[in-house]
C-alpha cells in the first residue's frame, strides 16, 4: 500500500493499485486451493475482491493498532529520535553503525543485513529508508517496490529489538492525550498528531492535513495559523502550496501530552 501516513490513504492506494502491482504482490503468497479463485479475481482487479480486502484491513487496524496507537506513536518517535541523534553526531556512517548489530553490520561501503535469503541490493543513488517495525519477528526485512523500481528500498528493523518493551506499551486507552485536547482543542491536536504520524521531512500541505483530519481546507488553514503563531509548527511555501512541519516545541508538546511552564 506504499508509503502512507494513515489508514484511509492506505485503503485508497489498495483500491487504485494497478493490476500488475497486485499480481506481483500476490506472487509471493502461499494461497490454498480453497481461496485461489478469489485470489485470481483480486489479481485481475475485481472491485468486490478489493473491497473485501479493504474491509478486512480496517477491521484488523481497529483491533490491532488503533487501541494502542497513542502509546505506540510516542514509542516510535523516541526510536526515530535516537536515529536522528546518531546521524547528527556522526552522519550516515554513525547511523548505520548504531543499528542492531545482531541484524546488520556496516562494512563501508556495504551494509550487510542478516537474512535467510541471500541477495545483493544495489541502491544506484536511490537512497535507503530505515523503518522501525512494531508488528514483526526479530529479523530484518528489505522491502522493494515491484511497481516502481526507482523508489528507495526500505530496511524494516524491529523497533523493540531484544529489549523488553515499555510496560504500558500495549495498554488500551491513553489519558495523556486528553489534557492536550483540553488545551489546544480536538482539531488542533489532530493536526499536530497528523504531522507527527507522517514523519515527512518536507511536511504536509494544507490539503493533505485537511484530508487526514477530516475538516475543510479553510478550517485547517486557520488552525495551522494558530499553531504556527504558538511556535508549534513551521510553514514554508512550496510552489503554489504551503507545507507544514512540527517544530521541536511541537514535538515535545505531543510527547509530554501537557505543556510545562
């Protein structure tokens, strides 16, 4: 479903995916005889089969992700900050050296990844995306995009590693975010969270935020103005659009849940 920041965008990508891409994805799955006809319809672009997958995806997300997402988001933010800190201290080489040594080894100019299958992946200037995965076994995965070979491969590493997770990581509910909503309001809090969830270095446009927060573009623009004046986001013009990103203060406010004066 590509590089998406929320479930709605992932479902949209699934429903609009080209047939060749679906076929390429399904080729790697072991499908039992009882489901092969259905899988063939899915690969051929059958709309009803895609809608069934989209429904199952939403149900799975509602059960396995949504109840825990506020805590998971903060945890993944802390993992990302460790990567940013390593890169700030010593550049790309320091970052690659800091990755889990049981799964990777940096031997310039090659990054070795321990995996059951042997293969050489040549970046050819595409770069490499390092992703922290929560729902995975303790192994690394190198993911490529069969529909677009120009995209950078993704190195997915288990975020939890060998250390035990925080004791409350899988607790249902989150009382920390409620004071933030009381302070900023539900929509402005949602705007901040949408920017945090996306993790795009270039930020999101007002239209992107409006779709994610599910309010009008004009309303989103007004909320963004308030957040910018408070020093929680920055806004830069990108052609005809403007793009918003979190400031360090905005990130700190989200992580703490309430401001400290």
